């Protein structure tokens, strides 16, 4: 019996009936973080309703606020219906992305750790409706969270009305894995957050939501989108190898302890491959304070190499889901899922001293990083939490293959076409070619190691040539640039399909 | 008797003798923050030594690490001697700046709140020598800090050897104004910093330094560089007016309380003018949690409008220094000077919810801010603490006249030539033309308000034309840009002396 609360059981209805409660121009706070714990039924029903309204010639769009990326059943179906007027934060759905980049959807790319804070402050406007997937409802009305926590506490707090999806497919054994922290959120009344270690529990494993606000309960039985990871390729293994070697070097120099510091790892194949590389590196008693637990991190926890992992979502492949469910009691004592305002909180990331490891789109020779845009104009996914961790962590590492599109693109460029992480916030850059340690260096010194250690040999002479001519001809020689050429590589790629001459 | 400690009194010597202890290639951590509390005598004596070595054909340069900008007696004289090989962080000396921009000095521009942390981590290399100005030395060896605290606790801790300048000109009545917090600085052993209000005292009013490390004590009697401020001009008053009106609007909307939140204010005339504007705005019981107390903030404290101001330095004009000294007992109970790793700490700025108000060099239509570079290549001063506050505060406001150089430069451009604050970290942009509230907006929505509210009428049609054509022709329409034109305005200025056609 997933809906234990008598009053709420009486509010069970179909997704179609519940979707009728969502009106045009509403701001809807939805659950969902990297394909985990998103509502499975309401968005599709809403999309149908929107499509019908459009067929009748009526305007109908909503503002969609989530935790991060979701799945085709949410972002995909709503984007295709033309019903998303505004969307934040991180997204990764192809249909949604296409409509953002053709100018039809307004998208705000915001640090994942800032969303709830800004919503509470009132900076993001009113939240009319929350649509949140949960695992179950206890008789007293407390809610068992699902496979992601995301911004759910904020949406449940702030929304005028709430629709719950109770997903039978999420195992009841998730109960107890979550840690939901309630604190006075607005200054000047803030207190220190009493979290000193990644494994600390500082809250309760349930959401609380005034049942009188809950206008509908919809039962579903659908698995999360499951992400499959490509096995680490040679390049990813080399990136992992450089990073492992660097960590060993830092331990020898006394700048890191043998158990490192809490690891944060971005999403995707490269991040997954780097964690995979840590598996065989001989490290032990590691911890993670991160956003998402993907396959490789689960494996590190499963093998006891990571003793505790704190995150806001579990986003696994099908086989990893099986492993996770088979040993759920083991994992429940080692995995903690928190709201993203805590998993990505500046205070905690700074205090714990996280080692941030994130992917990028392109970096420039001076260490500026573009995490979001192709050629300065098209968004890929968004900044995610990379800024939360790179800005306030112990060490901000960014990793990428040195080239993309079979070598047609150099991921190291003269000047990035969009800046998500400034020169002030990037400590280490890694490609399969090598690692550039940018700590304590001036821009010109950085250019030297980035070109020498990270650039692909095909592009290294071109970068060196740019730098040399910029140093010779640039008006200012602190950060030498040729403004008429800074984006020539991007323009060449757009024109000819390659950054090469 | 300023040197109360018997052992240290025996180590008194001339600046020339003390400068002999500084050897080539040493990294020297010096006191000094915005022209306050910097060593007055040793740098000049060191510069002479360096000049003599150069005349003998010997290499001699040092790495100079400070709190922030200093004065001609430190950065100026050392830069002219050719003796600075590397310098961090913020600087503002014309001779130093010229040598950074002609490529002779390597300069690292780092967030002021990160310097001590990175130094303790070992990321900035070894610190060989500290040269720190103090007000006096107590019989038990405790040191009374001077008019700035800056990174002094870190330099005193980390340096192998220490030279103290005891400046008779700094009033002994400064004793008790400082709050120096000692904490385990490296993770994983960190605890929450127990500061809940700007006025909290969490440490001791003295530095501690092992007397056996102190190799020289030099007595000086020289005032700080005193900065004079230009009286607020019409434009500055209009900027202040827009900001005051915005704060009132936020109070009406319930997003700010009537006493606002702790104010942070950047350095310079505009920041000073904005604080001046707050004076007559009818606000009361305000607080400040900031880096530097300049004239206008002192006046707000003096008139009781700001009840308590926390900073790391007091940087005043000559007349304000008189006022400060005349009523030092009044100010000592209302002004707290902390090390800059605490005044600019992510955890505290986030907890307190600072309202960040900083100047800029240029902003672009999408809300990216350049705080440091002219035309992407020449550094002006550095990022200072603007990133510490903009990134983790409650509200990040940036302000600038809409044009510079008598209208030849638009401070609102299609694309900034250097990014110090990304689109993700800029909430409010203000010029004398008006205020753009960027919260909760997509890039295109931001462009609309930035062009409409902030740009100068002379440049507004040019910006609108760029945006319209970019939206039409850009490959991606999330952040529309024409890469071949993005820096055309800067190039035109470099070529013709104006950004106008």
C-alpha cells in the first residue's frame, strides 16, 4: 500500500485528471535530476492537453523548473508539444535543446546549488504547482523520496498546490537512504549547516508537505530512464591515468592525504571513466560529496573503495540498477541522498574541500573554461553543478579529450567562445595528452603548460603560433590576444567543418 | 614604547640592514590592502639593493605576495627596480601595471578570499619571508595589527622568517579593533566558522608569531597612502538613485527587510558614491560585511546609519583619517578588521547574505562582466573580492557609467573581451541610464533589459542592431552572437579611438 495516508488516498486520480489542474502560464516545479525520480505520467498528460489547446488555437505554455535533466517523458514530450515557455536549470533532452537553440524556448542556465535559494528568495517568480515523484506516502503523510531529491523540498514548500506521483516501481527499500535538511533559508537568520563529513546525516529521511496543498495523487509503475555508459576508451583511460598520477604526486608533496578529499564527479562518460580509473589505482577509504551517483561510483562504493557517497540522485544503467537493488541494504548505509541545495552548497563544498572533476566543451590557453556552448551560441546541456564545485572546492579539475569530431575540433582554443569558469577558478586541466597544473601561474605561464601538456599535436603548433603572435602584437601583454583572430578557429569550423587550415 | 618584547627589541635594525635578509628568488609575503598597512621602508631598501645588484650585472627578483593593492612605496618602487618577477593578487600601481602589461612581470589575478587558503594548501609555492607592518609589539610578543589585516596571519604562519615594521604613525588606539581568527585551515578537519552576524568577534585582536622566526624589527613613522575621492558626480548619483529605488522595491516585494542585508562595497569613486547615496535614502540600522572601509562607509558608521562594519582594511582620505582618529573609541566599537580569508569567505558571505555592489570595466548584453581587462589584453587592477561576493552573496550588483572616455567607449558591449563574472553570477546591472534586473531571465530576455535600461542612447541602437542581426543569423539562438563581429567594437576603438562608427 504505497499511499498510506487516508486523506491522500482519496485524492488518487488519473494522470489526465491531474493534468487538468495545471493551467496556462503556471510555473511548475517538477522533480527529476539526471534522469532519476522525475514524474512519469503527468508531463505526458499535460503535453496532450497543451497540444489540444494549441489545436483549438489557444495559447498554452508553462514555466518548467526541475532539479536538473530529466527524460523524454518529461522534457521531451513537453518540448515537442510546444508547451514549455521557460525552463531552468540543466537539461539534456535533444528535443528540448533543439527548441532552446532555435529560439523558441527561453532557458536559464543557473548553478544547480543556487536554484532553491533563488526560488526561496523570490528571485525566480511564484511557483504555482509542484509535480513530484515519491516512492510512497506514510500513514501520517510523510513522503518517502524517490531516486533523486533535487529541488523537491523547495517545490513542495513553495508551490501553492502539489501533485504527487507515487511510483510503484521505485523500491520501498529506498526508505531511509535520504537526508532532508530543513533550515531557516533566508538571511539574516541563517546558522552554520552542521555537516562536517560527507556521511553525516543532519535531517530526516522524509519530505513533509501540508496534505491540504496536495490536490492529486497519481499512481505510476514506470522505471527511471536508464543511462548506459560506453566502456572507457583509450583516451578516457589516459585522462584517468594522468589524474591518478597527479593525485599521487600531490600525496607525495603532502598537499593531499592518502584518502584524498571528498570527490565530486560530473556526469557523462569521461567522468565515469575517470572514476573507473580510480578503481584500480590502489586508493582506499575514499569519500564522495557529489551530485550524482553513476555506475562507476556505485562500483567504487560496492567494492568498499569509497566508504560513503553523498549525492542528490542515483542515475544508473540497467545492470547497475540491478546491483543497487540486489544489495540495497548495503548501499543504504553508504549512500546518502540530499536536496541539491545541500549537495551543492558553497559552505559545505568549501568546508569539506571537495575535489571537483568535471568535463568541458572547450578550454582556452589561459585556462578559461566553456562548459555549455557550441561556438558561443548553442547551448548543449548547461553548467550543472560544475560551478558550485569548481568555485568553492579544494581543487577544480576539468577534463576533456584534446579534440572532438574526429579531430576537426580542438578542445583547446585561443579563446573560449563562452565562459562558464573563469581563469580564476580553474586549477587543473587534463586531456589524454597530459595534465596542466595551473595553480599559482600567470596567464602566460598557463598558456605555456596548456599548449605544451594538453593540446593535441595537430593543434599545438597552431596554438603556439597564435600565442607567439599575440604576445608580439597584442596591445596588452598580460593576457595576449589578437581580437580579430580570437574566434577564427570557431568561424573556420562553422565554415569548413574543421578548425584546421 | 612600541616594541615591548625584550628579545624583539634587540632585533631592531635599519631598513637597509633588514633588506639584506631578502635574497634573490625569495617569495615575500607582504602586508598591505588598498593602500593601508603596507610596509613603508623595507620595499624601498630592497629596491635599492636590487638596483645595485642589477648594476653589477646580477639577476635579482623576488615573488611579491600581498593582501591587495599597496602604494608607490611598495609596488611602485619595487616595480621600477625591475625586482618583481611575480606578483599576486590585486594591484593598482601605475608602474607595476605598466610592467605587467608590457610583459615583464608575471601577475596572477586571484580571488582575494582564496589567497590565504591556496597559500596554506601549498598551491602558491613556499613563502620564504614575511614583511608585515604592525602598530606595536606587546611585551609577551603579541602583535597589534595595523590599518589592514589582509593576508598577514597567513604570511606570519607560513613564512620561514619574518621582518616586522613597527609604524609609530599608526595610533596605538587601533588596539582592540581587530579580530583574528585561528582555525584548522585544511580539510578534512574543518569546522563551521562561528560567525553569525557582521559584528561577531570570533578571535583575538592580535597576531601571534613565533618570536624565533622574527629576524628583524624596523621602526617607521610614515602615514598610509591616503586616497582622495572625487565628490560624487551626476552620473554616480543617478547610479546610486537607481540602486536605492531598487532596494525600496525589493523591500515592498518582501524580498528584503527594511534594514537590507550586510552590504559589501567595492573600491573606488562609484562604490563610494553609491554609499554616499544611501546616506540620504532614509535607511537605518544597516550593517556592512565588506573588504574595505572607505570615506562614505565611515560616514555611514559615523552617523549611525550603519551600526557595524566588518572589513579587512580601513582606506581613507586625509580628512576621513582625522575623523576616524578623533573618534577612535566610537569607531572601535563599530568597526571590526578581520583577515581577508574571513572577510571574503564563501561560507560567511553565503550565510550572511551579503548584498554585493561592485564596479566593472564592461558588461555585455547577456550579463557577463569584465572587471579587469581593457580590450581583453591589458589588466587594470584585478578581480579583487568582487568574485567572492558576487558568487556567494544574496544579490550581486554591478555598476558602471554607461560610457567611458567621454563617450568613446560603451561600457555595454556585444560581448565582453574578458570574463570575470559569468552570466550565472550577475543579478543586477546599473548605469546612470537605469537598472537591469537580470534575475530569473534567459540570455535573450537579459539582452532586452540590458540594452533597454542600461545602455547609453548613443549606443542603444547599435546594440539592438547587433542583437537583432545575431538573433537572425546566429547558428544557435540561445545566446545569439556573430563571432566575426563580437569584438568589432573593441577593435574599432583600438583603431580609431572610438567604438562609434
